[in-house]
């Protein structure tokens, strides 16, 4: 069967001063009990959070808590095979699941003093920094799209979304930003880019 990965076109993305696509990344869903989490930390090169709705980072890698026995592991795309190999070797003999989801997801970053306000246009969570602090992450919805939302800094959010919803999410946030800037008399902007 031919490899169609190279023929896959990146989804359309409505970018602007506050919303930008992030580079391609390796992504894995890891599932298992506490022994798996503990063993995987060394192989992953990043702490794997035991605390609910928290993310840990080390250099360019991250581990996001998605459930009591589920984590999203993110690494630079070039490190994906090495990460998977190290995890597979380390976790051999332990009941676990490791699934490559790099092909199904993309990520973007929303930044600026209005970031939480723009997300609030379609997200039901309280995104005030006191309720959703730096380092917090969770599965949620943004309008009609399921996303993983991670606050990486006080005014910066990483949004992990299924590739099929990239255009929808970016257009939704661009429209929220246009509405916000037109309310402030600052005009609007539209610029189409791509990301994978």
C-alpha cells in the first residue's frame, strides 16, 4: 500500500496576531496504571503527572494528564520514533497501551491579554487564571469541536485539536477576535495559512 502521508495537504488555518499554528509534533496516548506512569517517566524524558488536569514539561517534551490512567505525550516530530522506542522497551511486560496519534491531531497557540476572553466565546470553562492556572490542561469543547486546552503561560494557551477541526477552530477564534477588535474600533484582519 502506498504511503499517502506526503500527499496529505495541511488543513486551512485562519491565522492572525493572536493565533498561530505550532510546528508538527509527535504525539502518543499512553494508558496504564501507576507502575506504567512511574516507569514511563524515565523513558519519556519528562515527568508524567499524577495530579489531575496538569501538564509537565522538560525541554521540548510534555506530558498532559487526560484521565486517571491516560496521558498525552508530546515531543518534537524528529524525536517521535526514539520516544516510542524507549517507551516500548521500558514498558515491556507492563499492561499498558501506547498509541501514536500524531497523524490525527494538530496544535495552535492563542496568546495575548484577550486569549481567555476569545476562548470564552466558545468554551464553557472558567478560564480566569485563578480557576485555570498556568500548567493546567483538560479536554473540553470549543464551540462544536473537542479540544485539549493547556495554559502554558498566563496569556498563552495551547490548543490540541483533531486535524479535521483545524479550519473550524481557527475560523471560530478568528471570528471571535474580529468581533472583539471591531467592538474596540480596531478593525479586523484575515490571513489564511496552513499548518500540520
